[in-house]
């Protein structure tokens, strides 16, 4: 275990009856990092968080906090405050009493309690609502109360279970900035569960991607975006084109694959040497939609070229996404700026050539 | 469209409104009128005389009965609530869904038999040579005089109110957001403390209403104080029957009945105010 590890999951399994929510989980959370656990509903991300909070007991394995096993500790003996998706603010207490609650439970004196609550009310800019009832607050204000209530004890770690899901889009973005700033300023380790890629990628230092109780990939948002480890991750993020085929040849630094759309070549980085595929086996390659080029005529110098016809387009801000389909029914996404688009005829049904450099192809692990 | 809708609603509520008007409001008005009638030579005559109010309110026995009844009903409400809460709590939080359904069913069963029958069976348990004393005799204790005491009256009140109070408490506990309980645990609030810090405040309205029902049922009950309490000390319900039997004093009985109604109205009002105290009256969106 590394010195800066705060939490470690060692072979953690969680079963509910016959259903396995989490299967053999091994990963570490570093001190002071913002870690997002991401996946679609039912992937085990919330169960993972609840096990860390002590609200569920692992069926197998060990969870350590600062090196000490905490499996047997009930939630009220851990310092793992959590922010609920529903926020779980106490409706029978006013804002100040909500924020003071955890301090009261720790036996902090009245004056000290008030002083520390005041600090956090101030910091979260909700001092003026201190005497209000929870029912009288807006969604964003409630969010701030929930954060103040959890952070008032100045914990080492804060667990957040999709806390922004009830907010509208604009407020969500604002709260993301608040959360990120808060995490950076306090240095508290944040573990943030979400199904939203934009939330995870915009705030987290590292992202854990889960599917069906298994960790698919752990890495920085950059790493995951550029080099998805598995086909699932590439699919889940939805920003890569995925080609599958049979390995035709493998040479020093490069390989060739026979896909239904034609033969494609990609560069093999040194890191892939150990798990180098053998000819004849199945391989899957991803190419980011921003790395795809389009042209009217077949480019003479390009190595990987696939003819396809336009089936749709989408504009978001300054970028456009074109959807094309190859003769074999494979969908291809290409993202480009408006200037690049101006020189292209992109009417529905228009035939174009999609092409990419061998260096932009990325080989994913076969599982 | 709007008026058609309200007409539609009225069609269903009208029979009940008429029923309430005929059999509740009208008799109540009559009861008020009756309390001002006079009785001469065992005959009632319509009148407008405050003599019944003055007579009753200046009698020590009336105020004694009032105090006894109020105190007994208060103790019954508190005792029933305190005994029912662990039961309702266990049903709401500790039982599986199937077991919970069975428990609710078992709570409803007492309503199948008449309250009078249940009180009579308590006599068999509590009398001097009753089951309880015989059992105690086997271990060399007693006999204790249990029947015809305030304690026995309270046992009767419990019999009357307990199942209803458990059900009312249960429904308010069942609607508590479980996340609130987990959140309290998560903030170092232990199991027992969470009951007082979170569960009871969350279920406050339901718990107060349940206690109010226990109070109302006990306050007006005639069966327990007469068959288990032996009519001594006198409660207001016993006083009413005594008054009607002694010299056709229906107007004076009306005074007692109206005082009881007024008391219950005040108690109910205070209880509801207390139940909702500190709650925001208006909610701002989510």
C-alpha cells in the first residue's frame, strides 16, 4: 500500500441474496483526490459508496481506512460523512440546526457548535437562511446546506451520492464549480458517485468506471477518454468509433486488422508489447470522433479509409457531429469545427471518405 | 368545466353532508337548546334559563368528576402512546413486508369483538378470585384488589385505544424517509438516540394525532370506568347517566355533554397546533 492511500478496497464482494452487486473490487483512493465512480444504474457504484460509509457490510473482502480495516465498524463509528441523492436534510430542523447536528452528536458545546456552524454557513453563502426551514429553500440552497452539514465536522473524506441529479442544467454546472473549488481548498478526499460523464470528467482527478459490479477502468479523465481500456468503456463514453475485426499481421510497432469495412492499420505503442495480439485473434480498435477526417475524394496518402454516407448531423455550440454509415452498416461519428465543415457537402445521403492516421487508432483489451 | 367538476364532486359528498347535518349538527343545536330548558315536577319545559349551567358549574362533584376524567384520559393517552410506540416501531422497521402485513391484521382483529365483551373478559382476569389473583396465589402472592380501581379503568382505556394508536403510529412511522435515519447514523447518531432525534420528530404529527385519539376515546368512555373502575371515582360519562336518571335532569346532562364537547374541541385544537408547530406553512418549489 502506498503512503498516500486513504482508502483501499481489497477483494470486496457484495451480494444481496442471489444478486451480486459488486464482484471482487480492488482499488485505492488517494489522500486528497477527487475520485468519481461512474456507471449506469445498477452497476454497483452506490453500493460501493454505501459500503465505504458503513451503510452496507461487504460480503467478502476488506475495506481499509487509513490502513485500518473498517468492515466491522457501524456507520456511526466511522468518519465517513455522506451527501445523499435526496440530500436527506432533516425537515423538522432549521438550516442552522441541520448544520449543527453532527457536532451535537459529537458532544461539541453549544457555543462552539454555533461558531463552527456559522463558519460553514458563511462559507457556503447560506448565512441569511440560517433560521429558515428546509422546505423554504430552493434546490441550490438545499445543496449547500447538505454540504455544510457534512463538512462541518471537517472530515478526511466526503462521500457524495449523485447529489446534483435533482438540479437543472445551469445550476448543476454552477454547483460543479462550487464542489471542485471546495475540494481543492479543503484538501478533503471526495468520492463522488454519478452516472453523468460530464460531472465526473469535469470535476474528478481520477474516474472509476463500473459495469455490472466490475471496475472496467480507473484513470484520469484524459486517459479514459483517449485510451479506453475496454470496448465497454469506449461504448459507454460514446465519443469513439469502434471497429472490430481479425488480426491480420503484427510487426514491430504496428499491426493490421481485417474489419468488415476494410483493412486498417494502427501503431502499437511500446506499452502494448506485453499484451501483443496474435494474428487470427479478434481485436477491437477505437478512434476518437475528433480524430476522424472526412473528404469528398478518396485521399491518396491516407492509410485507413472507409467510404460512408451521411445519415445525420448535430450542432452543439462551435462543433458539429456528423453521423455516417458504411456499406456494412457500421456507424461512424466525426466531430469537427464549423470552418472544416464549410468545405464539405454534408447533405443526407452524400458519400464521403472517413480516414484516420494509424497513430490515432487505439487497441482495447479483449475481455 | 369548473362548475361541472364541482357539481360532480358534490354528487358524492352531498349524501354525507345531509347525513351530518341531520344527525350531528341538528342534535348538537338541540343539545344546546336543551341545556337552557327547565325541569319542574319531573317534566321538562322549553325555556331559556341559565339555571342548569349555574347549578352544574357551582357543584363540587361536577368539577371533581371533570378533573378525574381529564386526568385519567391524559394518563391513558400518555400510557397508550408510550406502550404503543415500541410496538409500532418494531412493526415499521424490524419486520419483513409479509410479517408487517400480518402484524397489521392482528392489530385489526380486536375490533372484530365488541369493546363491552373485551371489558367483561378483563373482569374475569382482574376480579378478587380472578385469573390473575389465582396465578399470583400459586407463587404465594396476593390476592390483590385490582377490580374497581383507577388502574383497572386504565386497563380498559388501553384495551379501547391501544390497537388504534399502534395503527396510527405505524402509518406515520412507515412514511419516514429511511435516508433520514441513515443520515443520522452517518453523523454519529446511535440507534437509540436516532429514535429521539429523528424518528419521533419526523413522525410527530402522527404520534400527536394518535395520542389525541386515545384521549378522545378515553375521555368519553363509559364502559371502562363503570365495569372495571366500579363507578368510583365518578367520571363525566357516569355523571351524565346519573343525572338523567335522577329526576329527569336531561338539561343538566346536556350541560355536562356540552362541556365535554367544548373540552375535546380545545384539546384537539391545542394538539393539532402542537403537532404542526414549527412547520413551514408555505413551501417553495423543490
